[in-house]
């Protein structure tokens, strides 16, 4: 099974600043994923021609199921996270990760009915402050909606904004999660045209990662300010009920 995690920057190129949703669709189609976790997807926003990007992307990719979470609201429209799936999504939740008066952030929590069994999947976009990000991780992992499916094989993916790579400590370690992306230079994903920072990450528990890489192609270097992360994985069938989740 293959998952693509991608901050699409609203479909605006990182260097040419040109809006072109077809480039995003091209990146998705090029990588042939089964699950697509996107951040910074707009709906009815002036800068992106009032396009309904969640609908357009779901239709273009022929998604079996999808869900959209609007986090940042403009006077007209806004943007947030979008999750697309080739398989039915049995459970869908949205959790706010906003800390006090900081920029609104959020996480999508779903259970996907994959051919190998149920997958507990989180797609999110974390804040710019380090203390904010640590609070967001702890808030989600202890949230009742997350804990309700925490016995299932679990993947947490998205734009972590964790350029110092400190999130693998703290709440993730307490809940027995492993970082699939590590701190290797091969996972640098930002800025796309000259990647220096590892911002797009994946954490897993009860999942077997076969391969994981940042997709560096001529198309991905100009489509967004981030490069996409591609994950090939299997479910190992381990029941993680014995793993601490409180």
C-alpha cells in the first residue's frame, strides 16, 4: 500500500508563485498512491480562483472516499487538510489543535478499511512554535477520539514544521511511536527548489514501512514550496492494546 503526504501550498508554486492545480494532480498521479494526505488545500478562496479544491482533487483522482477539514477561514473561503482514499473510510473525525490565540491548526482522524485491515490514520499540519507543536502532539495522542482507535495500526503524517526534529521525544515516545522519517538528510522536503529542512514526517505504530522517500522530480520542485513524502507500507496485524495509550 502507498501513501502520499504533501503540503500543496494551495496549488501555488514555490518559486514562480503561479497557481496551477493541474501540477498538483500531476504529482499525485505520478506517485500512484492509495491514500493521499494533503495540507494547505483551499476552498472558495480568492487567491485560488474560488476553486473547490477538495472536490476537484477528489474527482480528478477518482477517490472512493474523502474528507476535508477547514482550519483557516478567510473573509471568503479558507484552507485546511484533505484526505483522499481508494478505500472506504469507516470513521471520520476532525480535532482542533489551536493553542490559545495562535493560528488555527487541526488534525484529521480516520479509520480506513484497507485490503489488509483497518488503518488508523492522522493527517495534520502543526504550528510554527516548538512548544506549540509539543502541546499539539500531546493533545492529539491523549484525545478521546484518537484513543478510541489507538489499538489499530496507526500512521501519523503531514507537515510537522519540526525542523529541529525534537518531536520524536516526549508524547510520541511515551506512546511507543517510532519515527519513520528519522533525521536523515534524505528526508529534507523544504523549500522544494533547494530542500534544507525535514518538515514533512511520518510516525508509526503497528505498521511495517517497506520504503519511504521524498519525491524529487522536476515537477515536484516547482509545484509547491514543499516536496511530497511517499510511504510504502503494510499492516503487521499486531494488536497494540498492550501499548500504553493514556
